[in-house]
C-alpha cells in the first residue's frame, strides 16, 4: 500500500518573526502529528487572513482513494521548467502588420504566452494516470502565473483552478516571495492537485466596482488593446466616463464579456463568460485602451468600464452552505471598508493579497489564444473568489 500522506494549504501573514514564518511547514506537520502520520504542506505569505486580520489560516485535506493513497498531489513549477517571466517585460502589446503576417503563416506560435511552447510540467503531475480525474488545482504563486496556469489548464481540462498570488516579502525575509513546500521557494508556483469524483463550485465576484459606462460592443481590438467600441474610439469613451463619474480615484477597470447577456449580470455574481481587468493605459490620439491581460481580446464581445466604489464595500452574499470553503481575495484598503469583514467563519479558509488571484473554470476551450480560452488573472481591488469544496 502506498504511503498515506495528507495535505495542508497554509496562508500566513508577516506579523510573526521571519524565522517562525520560514518554519511554518514543520510547525504545521508537528501540530497535526496526532491526526496525520505525514502531511504535505504548501502555501505562501499573504497580506490578510480570516476576514482581513493577521495570523495563520489552514486548509487540511485527508481524503483517500480505495487503495489508501492520498488524493492530493503536491507539486512545484518554476523557471527550471521552462517558465518565462512575461510580466517583467510586458506592458502593452500592439500588433504590427509584419507580426500578424508571420502568425497567419505559422512562422510564429499563436501566442507569445501560449503555455505549450515553453512550460514542462513536473513528473509529479505528468505521472498522474488520468488527468481527467483531477478536479481541482489549488495554488500559491509569484506574479508570473500566466504560462503556469495555461499549462495546467491544458493538461487538466476538467479541473477548476484557483491560485493566490503571494505577498512580496523582500523587506521581510529578503526573499522576493515566500512559497512553502518541501523546501521554501523564492519564486514559481506551489500547489496541490486533487483527484475526486465530485466537482467543486467556483464563483468570482467584484463588489468593489461600479459601472462608469453602459455596456458597449467592441468593434476592433488588437492583442490586449481595445481600439474601437460602437460609435466611438475606446479612449474617448473612457475619458468622457471618467469626467462624469465624479470618482476621486483615477484607477479604471474594464469588464469584458463574451455575450451581452453575460455583460449585464451583476458584478457580485458574474458568470464564467465575464472577467474584469485593470486599464493600464490609453492613447487619446489613436483611440486605444490597453487592458492588463496577456491574452488577446476578441472583437464582437462586450466591454463596460468600471471605477472603484466611493462607498464602503459590503461583503457579497457568498451562499456558504456549511461545506469547506476557500476564499481568495484582492486587498481593498482604498475602497471603503474591507471587503473581507465578516468572513471569519468556521470551515472557511480566507486569504487576500494585493497581487490577487488566478482562476479557471473547468472544461474551458484552451485551443484559442483569447482571454475566454484561458485562465484569468485578477488583481482588481475588492474581488473575491469563492471555492466550495465537496464533502
């Protein structure tokens, strides 16, 4: 019989000493010794846990298959697996006619960020006998998540993916990031792959945002730049909206939706056909607006510009039904009150960072390069991802 190992996902704030934080994996293993003979611990340092406070939050997993083997497989993906650091160099991605011609002629890959071109998954994942049986990937990562989550979504097409971007820790312990596993990592991605017969439920909400424009159809887009919306240039529409919104906050966000019906769903309960991103720049002369995504924005979808709410953010109705729940969020200290107040509930693992989270719904079509064919990176303040785990 294979060695039985349990799994634990840990989120810890840097309010302890650096030495204590770096010993968290062994501390958790010792604390759980009475209920588990061996524990695989993964996780990261975060900004907030348990409703916006400081401390440690643990998610402990004990499920076994019929042979007694653990149904949670720990893994690590880093630069040594071919991961490229795209966010260190990517700002805006204007297409050129020459580049477009090369892509059409198959001289270049469909996307510079397409995972299949670089990332090699580690043996602990490729050795899983049936990738279709993996229903959940729970991650902690640095900011360079794009290629990693693309590779995971392609290899495990039926899995929900939820990952937390850790808090940067260079002034805490001299590490860029602090990612826990068998060893502490300064960068990369650590996680757990769960095999189960029951699908978890994943939802994403953006309660810290309010609409600044009506829903508009995207007429023309290139890469991550929206050029034209119906009846206007995108930048001109955005400038007019900012002038009329009355918001004292100069940050602007964009909700992009596959269909008009999806675009009109409430921001506190959007579906999988919408995603919200930060607007990173615009050119009033050319009329374009750049969106913070490394995926392509398709034309003939819909966009709505958003601004942070000027009133305190109320915690959305999460529909917690007593099952174990994971909440990952984006810190929202500049948006009214904390969006995570009132989440200190038993059976809830909650953590938030400024870097945000990544997510993917199961069974997405990963054959394309547009943002609806790939997992999503979310760093929109006040956003919350809720994962309800089957029991």
